[in-house]
C-alpha cells in the first residue's frame, strides 16, 4: 500500500468515525412542532407552567422532551441540577430513574424469550428452585400457595410480591426485617425474597412490587451474564444509551443531579447529594426494579425503539411480534378473580413492564408508560407516534400533579 493511499484511507476512517460520533450526539432530527402537527403555543403554555414551579422553589429543575415521527420537536430544560451550587440542568444531566428501570429489564427478559430460553407459562421454580413452595399471607396466618409463580406473573406484577407496603402491618414488618437491599448481588437478594410470604395467590391479583427484581436475576441466570453487562451489551450499546448506568463512572459524576425532598414547612432540601451517594460508590447489587440512572435523551431512544416496533438506528432490539406482546394488556385472565386492581389513576391495563392508559378495562388507549419514585415519567403513544419523557428529582412529588399535567399538555398540543 503506497503512502498516498494510506493517507486517503485514514482520512476516510476519521470522516466515518466523526459521522458516527455526530450521529450518537444527535440521535434525533430536531424539527419545529408544527412540522409534525404539534402546537408550539400549547407547549409554550406547558413550559410557562413548569417554569413557574421552579421559580416558586417547588422544584429545583425540570426537563421535558417530546419526539413525534422520530423528530425531536420539544426539549426544555429549566432550573438546576444542583440548586446549592447553581449548576444548570442541561442535556448531559443524569437523573435517578428508579422504576423506569423496570421496562428496560422487562425488554431484556423478553429478548431471552425470543431466543427460546423460557416460556411465559413456565413456573419460576423451573429456573429458580427456591420459589417452588411459596406461602401466602392471609388473615394473619400463612398458607401454602396453590398456584406456582409463573414468569408471566413477574412481568405483569401478578406474582404476589409487594414492596412491603400492604394493608397488613405484620406482612410489611416481615419485608422490612428481611433487609433485602443489604444483599451483595441479585442472587442473594432473590434468595432472601424467596423466603418471604406473598400478598395473594399468584395470578389472582395485581400488586406492584419486587417482581422485576426477580426478572433481573432471571436475565442473569438465563444469559450467564450480570444484569449490568447484559443490559450494556444488548440494549444500551445498540441504542446508543451511553449515559445509562447502575454505577456512575467518575467522569460522569459532574453531570449527576441532586436528589431533593419537599416539605410544606421548609420547602426544598437535599435528600441525596451529587457526589456522595449509592450511585457513585461501588455497586454490586444491580437492582432490576429501580437501580438505573439515565438522561432524558437516552430514555427517549429506548421509547423510540418501541415506537419503531423494536428497531432503532438499524439495530433490532426486539421483533415486532414481541413488542406487540409486551404492550398488550395481560390482565384479562386475572380479572376473573378481581373486579378492580390498584393501578395508578387513569391506568386500566398492564403489559410487561408498562401500564396502559384508558377510561376503563374495556376502553384502553394505545398509550403505554411508567414512572419513577422521584417523579420521572414517560409515555409512548403508538396511535400518534409520540414519545415523551419528564425528568425531575423530587420526593414527594404527587402534590404537583405533574404527570397528569404533562399528559394533558401533550394531548392538547397534538393536532388532528
């Protein structure tokens, strides 16, 4: 190879690499709302409302983003990632997403389903024998469960596992005393969990809880990889989710947000600092139910993959049929046992990791999503090809009504 040809090839290589990096930095084409039939006026009203909450010191900061038809038509970042140090929120800001981890882990498990690693009706004890004989807490006594926990029960939260926040004080005490989060890894966590009573007979009710933590360990058992490695190899890297982690790299800590709490008497105060917290220290328990941190843009990539029926930037994460299965309401079978479920307000169905919006169990919309413990939230609307994400770091947050408001503003901005 002569010298001139070598130089040409090197220039081509660097040009291609520059294009790749540029594509990763800007995964979505930026467009005006009206170009995809969205109203700028409605979105400006939303900004004004949310900005006012920050100005009133009810929030340290808020970030919202909307993608329609694959185009980023709204990205608004207002307030602070670190109020005390006056660090402004920006696109690089990294948030605790807590239970928005669950949809990601559910997708990971369904990738292994596609590979034939398990069937949805398989009993959990086929892969984790410790769950073969479970007990159900009822009327202050324990009885042997009649039904096995199936993998489908884990994915749709009908296993009987809770977070230890039930109407039974004794059952809640049992969960608290198990000290699950002191576990060094998922294997230890799940071993402790297998010894705890269920809130109800598997497959007969819906109870939000620790089911997805077991899904995370199942990913490890079925793939032979840690959950951290599996998610990086099969979801984060293909999607370009380069700022999503269980443990923050040192060079990313400067982008981490502060966690805040709010009280009527005192207002905002720090509940978890930017630098000294569980995400910046050594992590070995890869919490599939709520352990990830991420950025707004990273999570939009995940949402857009689902909107595009499993594919994003030429990477196939799931097959179309599997995406349809994930987003299907899987509570029909369970409804023969219960008239109503304790789903969040406005949600009447549940898929595999995703709540389904509707006005009743017979009138469900094609709008799917979930949220996190400090107010993070996302929705994907397959009818209108819209994905939207909101990031805040506040507990409690429900008094602000942000999730409902965000949905209503997006709905009002969507033109016919």
